[in-house]
């Protein structure tokens, strides 16, 4: 769609990496100062969410290579240049197109995503 306020590559990024507005907000929070290291509690306080939810969000973003994690401390570390550029574009577009982006996120089929995630294997399993 030519008049779409959210470019296709940003829609694809959201579809692949972002399951909630809180995840997007956490990513952009840590991206705001890439050198800063964040604990779970400060992220939870800034996003007005419980620490358990903050931990899940930070771990999700870390698993996808958007953050680094070290003993419960997280830092923005999007090392792939193309991915970093996409996150930068998403941050800029989110400032200008908050409603279309949040609608995209809310429109995602969460039950299907949760079902698929149940079959992912980690190193621990």
C-alpha cells in the first residue's frame, strides 16, 4: 500500500521481533543510550510494568540479538548494521506514527505466536 505510514521493512521487523508495545518501548529505551546498562527494576519502573514482565521482555529482545545480557543487566547491542539501521528507522517512525505502529503490534495474532514459541528449543533443553 503506497499510502501506508509504516514502510514494509518496518512492518516485517515488527512481525518478526516485536510482540507488544512494551517490547518496543523497552528496545527504544535501551537504544536511547547504547552505552548505558540497565537492570530489570529500572526498566520495569520506566515502563510501568512488573519486574517479571520486564525480565521476559528483556530476555526476548536479547534472544533476538537486539540486546546483550550479562547477569541480569541488559544493554542495547544491535551489532548487525542493517538491523541497527532498521531499529533507528523504527524509532523515528514511531515518534511520527505512534498509532499505526501500535495498531500493527496489537493486530498480531498472539495466540499463534505463543503456540509456536512453545516449540522452540533452547540450549538448556
